[in-house]
C-alpha cells in the first residue's frame, strides 16, 4: 500500500507539470515525503 501511495504522489507531480500549475502540488508532495522519511527513521 505504501509504494502505491508514493507512485500516486510522483504521478501527481508529473500531471501538475504538464498543466503548468504544479508548484503547490510539488510542495505538498515534498511535505508528504518528509513525513514519510520520519516514519521510517
């Protein structure tokens, strides 16, 4: 389940870039990845 969520986040970043409005989405993704890393520490 976790790898699937990570893949969704990455796919969302690509979609945001295509639309040209991915700035906020990338910020959200980075926050999620940081929260992820804390879970695994």
